[in-house]
């Protein structure tokens, strides 16, 4: 049984670890190639795009893929629609592995935005020293805010266009609460911008912002394909695969 994981996320790597070496299973993980030195999962790995829906459909057929798991980032919306259409065309079962989104709690000062451009429009009224954690892609949306100072955290160095007053912090999660507290204090951050990526790896910044009374601009997730079954943990996704292998994986995770 050949399983293709559209990955690049922590959950995708964990799923590959859970499935690697299972008898009767061939595992391939596909990475988009946007990060220079990605953390590679176990098993076969391919890097790069497929060439849209048609290319992915052809790959599923050519490689005799029996099951497809879309474990891409919640904001990698295009590939999710390609996956849904390709899986339907090639008659391959599809599962989406999606970490739950973040939910505000008492004390949070959240301002929701539907896009990076909308988030940029909110900033002048919220603060002057911005901690921007939306990644290196899409910085052009903030390039016109010359009166604000930005601390931009990303895995790889961003390229222009970007804000003129900017300091870059190259780092990769998971991050600690103590580290996020110190970062906000040291850089005198008075507003945080984040995408609703969900998960625990980057969530400490939200707690640190709440404790410091720092407002947070949260970019909502894009729409995802309808009608695709969803697992919220790698363990649930692994169970979906092992059910198709006809194996008994033990009790269902809670």
C-alpha cells in the first residue's frame, strides 16, 4: 500500500514517524521546498511542486498511490484544493490532517483579519513596535508601513519587498513561554501579528502577549475543500491508514 503525505508540518513528520516501517506500507512524503533546510521525515521524500491538479493526478496514478493525506500548513490553501480535485479524479481516498485553530481566552486582546493586507491596515491604530510572525512570505503587505518598526521571525531570511524598518530573527519553533516573554520585553513589542496556524509549537507567543497586555492581530485561515474527512492529530491519521492496511492498531486515541 502506497501512501503519499503532503507534508512540511510538524504533524506530517510525526505521522511519517508513526507509519515508517509498518509492514506492507510504502510511505512517501512530499515537501514544497520553500524552506532551505527542512526537517526531513523518515521514509521516501520528494521536494517540489507537482504542477497543479493535473500534475498531482498524474503522479498519483503513475506511482500507484493508494491513499493521500493532506498534512500541509493550514495556510497552504492552494495545494489542498489541488489534492481534493486530484484525489477525486484518480479515485484515491483522501484525508486532511489539520491541527485545531487557536481560540481566544479571557485576557486576550485579539483583532481578527481575513488577510495580511487587512492585518497591515489594523496596525497603525494598535502599536508602533510590531512582532510579525507570519513567515517570510507576504511581507509586501507591510512594506508601506514606514512609521512602524518590525521584528520579523522566520526560518529563512525574507526578500524584498518588506517593511523599511525591520529586524530579522531567524529561528524555528517550538518556542518556550519564557523565551517569548523575554523577546517581547527585550524588543519592547506592543503589538503581535500572527496567522491562526494552531498547534502548540508557536502558541507560547499568545500567552506571552496576553500576560503583557499586548494586542494580537490574528489572520484567519483560508477556506479549505468541503467534504474531505479530517483528522486533528497524527495518531488519528495513522489509525485511518492502518485501518486500510487491515491491521489492528490498538485503542483509538483520545
